[in-house]
């Protein structure tokens, strides 16, 4: 018999989302304190706020760089370009 089991529990509807949200729980038969849920597996609120700021700042920079490099290098390479 395995020590761990995987459960998916439906949660009530969220007011912000029209879809039901499910909770994934990895429970253990050894001790309930060792069970892993989405709530106790996530990072602290401070870490999530910092990562949100990083994503909001750097994703547009990376996308702009990708667009710039695409436009800079687009076009066919000719023999004259190789010399």
C-alpha cells in the first residue's frame, strides 16, 4: 500500500472566475501534518508580490527585444552579405 495518495477536491465557485477551481492535495497515510496542499506549497505573499513586479517589468522588455531582433535580422542573406 503506497504511503501517499493524490486527491482532487472541488472548491466552491470563485466570484472573480466563472469556472470552478479544484484543490489538488497530496495526502499521506503516515501523518496528516505531512500532507501537501496548494495553500501550504505556495510561496509567501511577499515573494509573490516581488515576482509579480519582476514579471511586469521584464516580460515587456524581453518581448520588445525579441521583436527588435526579428526586425533587425529579417530578410534573405545574399552572397554579397557573406563577403
